[in-house]
C-alpha cells in the first residue's frame, strides 16, 4: 500500500440476506452454524416444491417505496442504504459517486419488460446520485465482476467513490430454468461432497463502498479491508458447462494474485463458488489444484452457498462481504453438510467447526454460465 492513490479500500459493506439486514447479522447467523436453506412449497410459485433460502418480512424502503421498484431494486436499495451507514457517510456525500450494480434477473419478477440497468438506476435515483451508472449481467459471476469493474473505474478517476455489488431475488423463471437443467437439489445442498446432487437458489443483495486509500485517509474513514487484487477471465468453452479442468478459473486466480503481488502461500482462505453441482465442483477443485500447486500446505476452501444458497447475480457480492468478514474476524467458515469431500490433495476442505486464526489475505472466487470468472483478493487493513 505504498501509493495511497492506487490502493483500493472497502469503507462500507451493506448486506440484505435471509439472516436479516447488515453484516453483523450475517456474521452472527453464519458463525452460529445456522443454514437458511428450507423446504419451500408454493412460496415462490404454485406447484414448486424444493429447497430455497428466502428473505422473510422485507419492509418498505426508507422514505417511501416506489411503485416502479422491483424486488431486485428494493433489495439493492436496502443494501446500499446499509453500506452508506456502514461507511459513516450521509447519503448526500455520495452525490458524485459511481454505481456498478449486477443482476441476472433485473425485473423478471415483474410482468412488464424491465431492463437490467434499472437496478443501478433505482439506487441512483433513490439517493440522487449523479455519478456514472453501470449495469453488469454475466450470470453468476456478476456480483464479483461489478466490484472488479468499479475498482478499475475508481483507478481511472471516473468518480471519487463507488457503490458496487449485486442484487437478485428468487423468481419462478430461474427456478424453472435450473430445474429444467436438472441442476437443483431438492434437499439442502452439499457443495464439494462426493454425493452432491445440485444447487439451491437463494436471494439477497450486497453492496461495497470502494474508494482510494488516499480518499479514506482524507476523511479519516474506518477501512474495513483492502481490495489487493482482482482479475476476470472466460473459459471460452460452453454456454453452461464449465471447462472440466477449471483452466479459466485457475488463470483468473493466478492473475488476481499477480496483481495483488502475493504468493500462493500468502492466501489463507478461499471462499469458493461452490454451487454443489457435479460439474462445477469438480472443475473448481481442479482449478484450485492447478492454481495453488507448490504451496507448502493445502489451501483452505469452503462454500458458503451451503448457508445461503446461490443468489445468482448477488452471489459474488455477498461472498465478497463474507470474505471481508472472515478477514476482519479471523474466522474460516466450514462448508455445511460436507461429509465425504472430493479427493483433492491440494485442498483443505473446511468442514465441522469454525476455525479461528489470523487471516491477512483471503480470496473470493466466482464463476458463471458462459464461462465468466472473477476473483477478488482481500487483505486486512492492519497488514
């Protein structure tokens, strides 16, 4: 962190999840070992029976709800409000900030056509933000890619502060689509287990406040974490299936470490994409074997989708928030229901109890349909 004008830091984190609103609420729920995955019958649409993670009792937006807001918008605005409070800044301080918001659904929960960019516009309009607005929709890597793109725009000087994240609700369209692909596990999922059967879908939103270290120092901000490195790649392989050796993700991991100027042994934990589908988990395990080959000890890896399900366009942003939480608290969360892990000698599949140890550097990995990959490397503000 020698050049404070080129060092990107996180000064606010906002989360809306099935645990409730706020990073503290998310941390308390996850550290308790509670899974939000529950059997769902007719809650999302008539005739559906499966397992999802739902947000219950979502109240109206502060200052009055807008009839033009979809559930996607509502989640995004609430997470942004929480991020602003977390940053210690009043919403008026974000007047010139930029917005990069991700979603795979946009307004598909509504009847009328609804552009993906509306999610970023909903946040901008609600808080009267006049800086650049961007929408990202690259399947399940969207939330993480929004953060990476916002970091690039921040370095380019496009705005002094960026709000970056993702938002997606449960929706009959996506549940039907994943069901038609035979990718849903009717029971709570078990990522990286030899007997894994598929994914569960969830809903939520997370937004990070990003600024340069110089900007944070100038306003005496509390730095929650440093975004040390990031990278984006594509498998260029298939519209839905991952490349079976995980080559694109492995390249992305290596590029993110190169940008962060860290070694393989420096990374203390990986929050994996870990969907629980046979193809994804196998390819991802191969990617970790390749990217971390030569480490002195196996790389600790877990999937927090075993707690919250797969939140699609919001997943990468929520998992970035969880990774920041892990770095700040020195906690390595296990994968729930992991009984018989994939055989992978280079990976330490975290299971059982929460591990507590200093965690100067951690990584969040995201992948999506179409072969998109994004990896974020977060460091402790104290290191």
